[in-house]
C-alpha cells in the first residue's frame, strides 16, 4: 500500500467494478415492510451506486472494526448474558437492555456519567414494585401501560391521583421517558413474551425464517424490530443497536440470532449526515431529512443494506459473514464519531459550506455536499 500525502494509508482500488455494476443491476426490487417480507426498493443509477460502494468500502478499510463480533461476545460475557440466555433468565438481559436504552438521544459520555452517579433500574426493582400491588390501572399490563405520560421535570403523569404512590417515578433515571421505557419493556417481557424473552426471540426468528430467501436477514430483523419498536421510548435505531450486541454476542450457537445480528442497522445523525455530505443520497435519488425516513423504503438503512451486499466483509476478517450490514454501518459511524476517528462531523466541518478537510482520506473522491446551505433569501441580504 502507498501513503497518501495526508499520512493516511492509500487504500486499494476496488476490483472488478464491471461485476459490481452488474450486481447493482440485480437490486432495486420492490420492498414490502409488512408481514415477514422485507425486500429492497431503490431505483438508482449504476454510477451512483458504484460511487457509493467505492466510498463505503474505503471507510470499511479505514474505520471498520475487525473485532466487532469478538467484542460483542466479550461485552455479553461481561454482563453474564450467555449464561442468562442458556437459563432463559430475563433478569440480566433486561438489566443490560435498559442500560443500553439509556444511551438514546444523548452523548455516550453524558449517559455513562449519569449511570455511574445515579445507577440504573433493574428487573428486581420492578418485580418488587409490582409485587406491592400499586393501585394505578396503567400498571395492570403492557397494553394498559400505554399513555402513562410520566414527566420527570413536571412531576406529572396521566393519573395524577395515583402519582404519589406510583413506583414509576421512584428510579432516578435521566428523564421520565427512560422510566416509562423500563416499565414498558418489563411488561412486554412479562405479557407479550410470556415471561421468557429468549424463547420469544427464538420463536419469532423461527417463524420468520425462509433459509433460501434472498432477503432472509431482513426478514429476521423485521420479525423482532416490528413488535419491539412499540415498547415505549425505544426507537428502531436504539433497538437495532441493542439487539445487534445481544444477538451477535450472547450465543454463537444460535445461528438465527447471529444472522439477525449481522443485519441490525442503527442510523443515527452521524451516519445519515455522512451519507448526505458524501453525496451518496443525492446520487442515489434518496435524499431525505434525518428521522423516520431513514428507515423508509428509500432511506439510509435500505441504502446501507444494499451497499453491504456489494462488499465482501470477509476481506476485513475471514470469520465475518460475506454480507455484513451491521459492520458497514458501524464503520461509517466510527469514521465520523468524535470518540473514534472524528473526521466527518460538525466539530470539523462548517455545514454552511462544503467540507474543506483536505487531509480526509475520502477528500479527492467525495462530492462534499453542503449539509445546511444558506437559504436564498439569506444570500440576497
């Protein structure tokens, strides 16, 4: 390999682009995100997809973590999750998931600092609270809990006459949404999963599995995400992040778990903005605002899923599956995140103009699209 003038390794050229183009031509099928089927629908130009694949492959070389699965397994082991899965013990799984959900919507360092100072809530805490038979009707079941409405800052909820004796506000979590999420997830595990979350995961995956389907991994992911996103306060992004760690790391012998874990794509603002700044969304006719559209039929998740199909992840670790969307997404995130490579983010780019980071390894090939161009009326004044 040669050295780029910036000091970065000059990455190898992508081989056999003609084959890549033909591969992309086979994409662009209709996407049905109902029932079990999840098929992609992106009608884009060959040149746009080849451009996107080229940038993404370079990012995987620069920022991808070849120990992604190994680290997931080590993280699960540290929390006792493999033993919990074998014993069908909800406790450690719930406690770990709630801590993971605590990282939603805030910088990791802030969430970690708060957890270290105030602690989290555990399944044992909620067991004890509900065994005390609280009077609030919202705590009868998972379905009754809808509309709890607890707000920490306002010390209020939808059942004000029960507020003083309600256990939901007792845990000193970072905000009221997390308190609601904890009780909602507990009740989901108890009422929807029948008290055995591991068996629920096994059954959902088995029922969705068509081993020869081209979209098998998407079907498996959807079978879990579709019901879980109705747990209060937990978005598609956060569930994808949490489930990826659990499914990849807790039991390597559960093949469906590992397969589903490889496809869990978590789109945060860093990933979306990278796809925008590089021009990938524009070139692929998939421009959209950050938010729910990122998981739509022409959103970021579908884009990454398609691009991952063109990149053989075994080049980065021979033990990886050939197609590994989670790895691709995590490499893009690491390329941008302040705590990783800290390259493509608002700390270094004035998003009112094009990126001018000439030291970036993608600079010579990136479209460098302005994220927030000034409005025409502002330019005229």
